[in-house]
C-alpha cells in the first residue's frame, strides 16, 4: 500500500474505464441527478426537476444534497411543509450544515408550525450559538407563540452579539414593554436612538416607553419628530399621537415646537425643499408682487424664519430684514446664512409686539400651521404692521368654519376663519387663494396663501 496523504500520485491505471475516463472525474448518480434537476429547474420545468430528484432519492434515500435541493424546489413551489421535511432529512444526514437547518426553521415557520420551528431554531442554535439572526428568529417565533420571557432572552443575546443593530434594540424594547417592564424597555431603546436619532421605528418605540412611564410630553416630541422624517408614517407615529391627549387646549406648546425644530434644524432644508417640495416663500413673493408690492425699500420681519428660506425670497425688497423664531437651532442656521440684519429667538406674538407699527412687510411662511386660533395671531400682526404694511402667510386649508389640529400636529384653517379674524383685527384681505406649498405622502397638501393689509391711517 502506497501512502499518499497529499494525493500527488497519478490515479491508478486500474481505475480508468474502457473509454479511458478516470472514474474520479465521473459524477456519482446523486450528482448527476442534481445536475439534471438544476438544468430542468433553470429551463422552467420544476415538476420534471422534482420527479428527477424523487427518483434519485427512491434509489438512495441517504443523499443529503438531493434532499436539500428538493427542499429548495418545494419551498419555491410554495409547498413549505413538504420542503421542511426534506430540509430536516438533509440536516439529519449532515449535522454540521446550518444552512439546511435554517431552511428547516424557515419552512416550518412558513407552514405555520411555530412550535416545530422553535424546536428547529434550538437545533440551529446548538450548532451556531453565536448567530444573531438565529436568536432573532427564535425571538420572532416565540413572540408569535406568546412566550415573551424566552423571546426577550434571545433578543438580549442577539443584541449582545450585534450591539449596533437598532432593529433588535427596538424589538427588545417592544418585547419588554409587552412584558410590562417599561424601564428596561427604555434602557434597551435609548442607546439605539442615541446612535440613530432619525430612525422612525426607534423614535416610536421610545415614545411608547415614555407613554408607559407617564411622560406624555417626551413621547409627544419624539412622535412629532418621527412624523417629520417619516412622512408616510410607516412606523405608526400618527395614530399614537392622536391617542396621546397631550395637546393643551390652547394649542401646541412652545416647548414642543421648539424641541421639534431644534431636532430638525440640520435636515430641515434638504427634507423640506427636496422630499416635500416646499415652495412657500416663492408663492408668497409672487403674491406680494401681484398685490402691488409693499413700500420699498421695506422694513421686513420674517416671523418663524426657520433657516431663512423666506428671508432669501424677500431680501431684495428690504432695507432692514429681521428674523425671529422659537427654535434656537433654526435661528443659528438663519444667522449663518448672513442675509438678516438681525435674527433672534422670539415667539411669534413677542416678536411682533417688540416693534409696534414698524414693519412694511411681515412674512410667515408655513408658520401659522403651528398656531391655532388666528384671533390673537392677526391682532399681533396688525399691531406690528406700519400703516399700509402687508402680511403674507401660508396656511393649510380646512373645509370647516374654524380650525383644527391634524394628526401630523399641524393646524389647518378655514377660509372664513381667516377672513373673520383679519377683519376683526382691522386688516384688509387683499388676496386669499388656494395654494399647496408642500407635499405629504407624495400628494400636494391643500393650502391657502393670503396677503392682508393694514389700511393707511
Ligand atoms: C416649517 S418651518 C418654516 C420656516 C420658514 N418660514 C420657511 O419658510 O422655511 C416653521 C418655523 O416656525 C417656527 N415657529 C413655530 N411656531 C412658532 C412661534 N409660535 N413663534 C415663533 N416661531 C415659531 C418653527 O420654530 C419653525 O422654524
């Protein structure tokens, strides 16, 4: 016997068959069946491929690869339970193959045999205890069976193995909330949210924690933030906000609006002008020109100035351009633009009361949506305008008489409400038109744009 541990020796002449082809190069019956079945499958003949594999197994049932191939084919054909049987046979014949165990778990779950799928997951974890996806899958299945405690254990293990996985942190938080442990849930979600502050699912999960911890204002802020970045609301912030009765009767709190825009300042312009196709300042500029313009050069107050988009649209008319906004971080952005003579952190009414009768033009682009009752708002505007001065503002439109707070925490106003309060404040309605200045979920949001004037003396 020649010892040839490295296989360098040429094949024995006896192993060549009559055609001179080495038996080492010939395929085994199982390999032939696999090759033919794959060719049939590729040719769009799955039934023939299945027959070929079944014939091969009838001849020799102990062929792991053939069972696995048949399992994949059956899974593709939608026969999950039968596929699971063959994945099980393949995995039993080749105990180290975690991919076949994963197939077994997957197809059992697809066949809704959840308990068997959990058992298969345990088999998989015995082979691959360090697999975060296997722990996550075990948790998912256990949650489906209502075994929250055990699911939490697997989610913790998955997060330990993959600490940067925000989805698992969110799922762990949700499972802990379902188990009634809101503090532990908050501890699970908080680090993930710190790492990825714009992930809507994490914002909503954290908001749920705050609601459970009786901190509605904190929840409210996170949900508002989620809605700003997830306009399609896939994470479900809107319905939660509606349930959360945290809105004071007199409107959105300044704390809420300030925190909302402080958190939004870095992404504001890209999001608003890009994704939401915002064009409030352009619409207002065009209407001011059409209304005959204001006195030029003008003293202009851009109230709720944000990052300064409206300031840009009116700069050329202004001898003095001031900006005011509730949010310090928005104000910092506006100041950095370098177009304002002064920008300050101030609330709408305070900004107008600071310089009575001073302004030839007051612009409020997409700001009145954060203010409810226009009575005090338009009274403040009238107090700030110089005689003959104009007020230019966009609003979201509502068909009703008064105004209402929508699920996205923005007010919509009825045209009658605007006209009535303009008149009550002594302002003439110069123009009031339907104008959509942004989209939501890809559709234009119905809006109004108005030009009001303080009469000359
Ligand atoms: C959607 S942004 C619009 C910003 C800017 N006018 C524009 O057209 O790009 C709304 C801005 O109004 C500000 N805001 C909301 N309520 C306010 C209030 N009561 N007083 C002052 N600013 C307010 C917010 O902080 C935010 O910067």
